[in-house]
């Protein structure tokens, strides 16, 4: 385990605190389309994971536990006593792991397009992509992630957003990217999610490659008292797109479908 890193973070909004952890090869600006709505209800803390965005990295062979300690260091720096914690993809592993290690700091947990109880086929597919990246390069293998992260319709309608997301990956140190990708591939939460003692919100896109079917999604994870939402027509990076453009018009719907869960 390495020493906790001083990650770059931002605070926006007012209300109960909400810490958001992004996914692999991303940065805190991944939440930019959600912040206008969330900041009306919460003091939102977004940050760059170590080795991502503007955050340094002191050891490129870090672990999920290290990422949890980074998050706790940010909480201490903000002097926020307790908060809601949510994350996307790898961030959706950091948030529940944090809630188990520091339960007294947690009000609730949000797991967004993350994975537990992964099938052998899906795990092998992810490990195959990682192996190909190590053999060739991250950039040459990105197309396989593009179709995993975005629907064909989204790629066609939002080419600029897709380019921005892929550039984030390319700009991430390859060693760091491969390391976080391995953490994501090899972490199995199904054995310890049941230990979460706080209210949980599970949210995923209908076309997420790692998502179990609707009936199994909530039951198989074994999270007591959790609420799950499927976003029809979306895949893993649903919040990277423009579906929040009319957020103000849909604010009442958002209050019913997520804001009140945190």
C-alpha cells in the first residue's frame, strides 16, 4: 500500500456533501453535465484520481485500497464530516469500498455502471483487451473500448464528445491506465457488497456490457435496502453525453429518480 496522494479536487454547490469518483482514464470533468443539477441540491466534491487529470502519482502500481485512502485524504482536507459517496465504473468500486472502511463518514452510496458478480466471459474479454493493450498500445486498442462504452447511436450523434473521452484515455499515463484497468478487471465486489451498512443507489445503462438482466441486477448483488435504476437506451458512459441538456425541464423527474436517493 502506497502513501495517500494529494489529488486535485473541486467543490461546487450547497447542501449535503456528495463526493463523486470517476472511472478509468477519465477526470473530474466527467461529471460536468450532471453538476448543474446536482449542485442545486448538494455540495459536490469532484476530483481526479491519482495519475489522472491534474493529480500526481507516487507509485503507478497502486491498489483499490490506495484509491480509497486518497478519497479519505480529500475528505479530511475539505473538513466535511460525513457525506454521500458515489462513483462510476472504477469509481463505483471506490465508493462502496470507502463506505466499508469508513462507515461513520458515509450517509449513502451510489454505484453507477460498475460491476459485481462478473461472468467469466466478461472478465476474460476485459483481460483480453488489457493484454492487447500491453502488446500493442492503449491507443491502438481504443476502438474496442469505444463500442463498449458508447452505443452506436451515441457515437454517430456525438462524435466530438467521443473524441474528447478517447483523448482523455490517450493523455493518461499508459502505466496508470493499465493499472486502473487491471484493478477494475480483477476486483470482485460480490463477496463484500453485502457488508455495506448504508443506503445504496445502483444505476446502470440498459446496454452496459457488464450488466446482468434487470431481475438479477439487484438481487444477485445482495445489497440490503438498495434501489436500482436502469437507464433505457444508454450504456456505461451515459452521463458523458447530452441527455442532461434539458435538465432544468426535467428537474422534478430527477428528484424522483436519483437526487432524493443521495
